[in-house]
C-alpha cells in the first residue's frame, strides 16, 4: 500500500473554512427564524438566503419555504422544499410542507401523496403535522371517517395538540 493510500484510509482532514461556513450559515438561519417569528418575512427570507448562499442545507431551504409561503408565494415555497428533498430525502418536514402548499393551491390529490411521504420519512420534527394536514384534506373531501382516523393518529403522537383535538371532535360531529 502506498503512503497516499494509507493516509486516505487513516486520516480525516477537517476543512476549517467549511466548518466556519456551516456555523455562520446556521447562525443566519436561526436569525431568519427569529425574524419570521416576529412577522418580518422579507427580512427572514434575506437571512435564509444568506444562509443558503454560504452553505445550503435542507433545513435552510425548508425555512426559506416557510418565509415564502407566509407571503403567499406557494410555488416558490414548493421549489425550496423540493431543493430540501434533493439535499436530504429523509427530512419529512419538507414533504409535509410541500403537501400543505399544494393543498393551498387546490391540488389536494398531490398534497396527499406528499403528506404520505412525510408520514413515511425517517426524520420529522413534528410527526403529528402530516397526519393532521392529511385529515384536513380528507375532511374537505367529505371523507369524514378517514379524516377522523388521521386526526386520531395526530393525537396519538401529541395528545394535547389543540388543532388536532378540535379537528377530531369536529370529524366526530360530522359522523353523528
């Protein structure tokens, strides 16, 4: 084995510049989240863009999608989440958000497919969300038993989540 091959097998080289870009990008993303929580979506989007320009991550693309969606830019938000999926196909949050944005555009059948992918994804910060959103779409289509079951799944994950509690009770009332 040559010296180069030996080094390749046994040596990990850290790129300090790369690490610094990742850290700075994450700081910008977090500032963007703070700005978004304050209701300043344009400023939030600017910070997300700085984050993405430094070091693109799936999380930053999803965050950018939130800021765009909050401004009614559904197609642009979908595109950001699709980029997130390309970077990290395991991140269920991106699938969930695409489903929500498609539903806002009236594309409910497509939305259900993306929500199913969110449910199946190995990583998801809020596993109850795709079940809830799936239930909302089914309820809009007068599929009340299926909607009730989805809301129940959301409640199995987070028994005290108010939107799912209200929706579950509403679905039950449709069935009575």
